[in-house]
C-alpha cells in the first residue's frame, strides 16, 4: 500500500521543483524528503527521481504518481474540511504565504491574533511573491496566499482559486533630499521623464507596473538599479542613486536624506487573500481571511506617510 506522506513528499518536489524547496514547504529537512522518496521508490520498485545537473528530474512514472497523489491529497483535504466545518472551530495546520512587505507589515499582528483566539490553529507563514504563491495555492501546496496587484497589472486568478479584497495600499515617490522634487507637495506622472529609477527585478508586479506607467506617460524607462527588497531600494535612494516608487505597507520609517512625494494620481496596489474554491468552508481559512480584513484598516492607518 502506498504511503500518503511519501506521496505528499513526491508531490511537493513536483510542485516546488527541488528537494530543498519541497522540504522547506513541508517543514522537513532535505534529507527527510529524500528518505521518503527513496522509500516510495522501494515500495513501487520504480525510479522516481533522476539527477539532472545540480537538481533532480521526475521520471514519467513519478509524474503518474504525482497525479494520483494530487487526487488523494484533495480527498484528504475535503475530509479535513468537512470535519473542521462540523466542529465549527478553526483548527489544524494552515499554510499561508505573503509577499515580503505584507509578511513584515501585516502578517505579524494577524498571526498573533489568530494564535491568541484559536490555540488549536497552527498557522505557518512563508514569505513568497505573488507570481509564485497564487500558483502554489492552485496546486494545493498552500492553503492561503496574500497577494497584490496594480491598476494596470491585474492579478491573474487561476481556475479553481477564489479571492477576497483585503484593502488598498497607497504608494509614494521617494527621492533624495537634494532632488528637485524634494520640495514639492505632488508630482504628476508626466514629469517623470529622464529620472534614474531604482526598482524591483523584471517579473515582479511592481516592476511591470512602473515600466507600463512610464511608457504610458511617454517616457522611456531608465532602470539603473534593481533589488528584491524595499529596504534596499530605500537605501539606494538615500545614497542619491535614483528615485523609487515604494508602497507604504511594511516600509518603515524613512532614513535621513530620503523624502516622500505624492504622485498625481496616487498609485495604488490592492491586496487580496486567495484560496482554493470551496476551501472557505473550512473555518480556519474563513477566520484567517476575516482577520486579515479586520486588521487592514489599523495597519494602513499607521503606515508611514
């Protein structure tokens, strides 16, 4: 008989791409995941993983098992949801992903509140960007994702995924104290031509929004520095190396020498909670979404301005 935990390990490698990433998602060590798959190979008398460069590749037989694993895990999830729904109390493990500034600025208070009010609920957070987390929810690797989009770069919602709006996060233009914009109350987008921009790498929602917005305003984007984290972007602005558009959520106090200026119109990104269709029947997910929306007004009100 096939062991469900070993199938779960193989499914995780398929979803996350590597043994290490699968281990991190499951909360195991890489060695433990490798051992689970090795035992599954002995049980099935089949090679499931083959070395490919520094990583691994699933064999055709492994892909067949992954399909079966996905179906079995879905059955288990439905059973767990029905049991939890009948009890009516949020309980069990809840895997949540949030993009970095939400993980920093929103999730600590939400997770602390959930832990205080629902001790039977084991909520676990991973910091993952929306271009990955939404797909992981769709594939069943995560229960809930906190993601965002911008007005001209809407969040793609895969089939089988539902969403609820958490709130809107306003964004400001950050410039060095010596920049000509530093003494201005507002700046129009038509004035942004010729600026040296500091932004996130291609593929990120913020990057795509900036490029599209500048082009729509008739400017050729001059992207001189790129970094993943907002604190790094702010530090580069402080050094006078360019300007940046930074959301308020999770930004923290600005260092000396950095000035925020409002753009007209003000850029807004919208935050969402996403889960698999039907999973909101599970009290843990329904309560997590409710708590996210409940905490947002206070969090956004205290965001730096």
